[in-house]
């Protein structure tokens, strides 16, 4: 499929680029997308949750008072789970949440996400640009000119460009990443995909592996 290339001032450059049908026009596979997003979110978890059990909380193990004839409820030690400050029963323990999926499924999911955005018309290509100095207002101006200021935008770059990254990091609705590193989650979580022209090649290479 062919798409227009825009300038950063929002005008059409007059150039059109070809987006490979094998990446941007595949039949979307919802299950592959679901699995890729599920694995991505699972891998974000640290798994460091922990509570102390009866054997780990501080306190004596001595029985506080005799079992019978006190008129009070029977009790063992102050570490009992029934008491404030006692150990937790079956509480969370550290664990590894990491998961993985086959490489082919991961690539299919990314292609499906890109095809969804292309089909919706939520994918734009812009000429390569940068700024002389990092200024948030310059990045906001670009987004406004392209008519996507009010959308959640994923900007794909061919490689890390410090001036662009610094200019956009204070904009909550903008996420900037190298094209070859964009995950299915990031492609689906943002409403609009904005690609610099030279990022197309990086994206195609990453999906050809």
C-alpha cells in the first residue's frame, strides 16, 4: 500500500512511500495479539511481593496464658495470624512471572497490530526531522500541525534521536521508541502511529527476522 509523506508542518510533501503488504496488509490475528500483550504485561511484573509467615514475624513463641480457666479466649503465641502483627496465612511470596511466546507468533502479532492501524487510517508517515534544541513546545507544534495532538501517539524513529526524545518526554499522550523495538502492546495501546520515513526500513528489518 502507498501512503502520503507529510512534512513536520503538516503539509503534504508530494512524495508517497510503499508500505509492504506483507506487514501492513495482513489479515489481523486477534489471538496472536492477545497472547503477545498478555506476555508483555506479565513480563513487566517484578514479582517481589512478600509477606511474613508465622515463622518469620518477630515475637516470642511462648504461650501467653494457660489454655483453660482464665475466662479468656485460648491463644498460642503473639505471632498467631489471628493477632494484629501476626504472620500471614498463605500470603504472597516472590515469584517469577516471566512468560514467552514463539518468535513467529510475536512477529505475527506485531504485523497484525500494524495492519489494524493502517486499515483504520491511524498511521502516518512524516519526513525525518529533529530539533536544534530540546523544546516541548516544538514537539507539540508538530503534533498540532499533523492534526494528532488530541490523540495518544506512538512516534517511531529509525534510531534514538536525543533532541526528539527530550522534546517529547513531557507530553503524556506521546510515546517515542525506535521502530525496531516497538512491541505489540505499544502498537495497540496508542491510537495513532506516526513514523519517520527512514523508520520504515528499520521496522521492516525487525519483522523479517
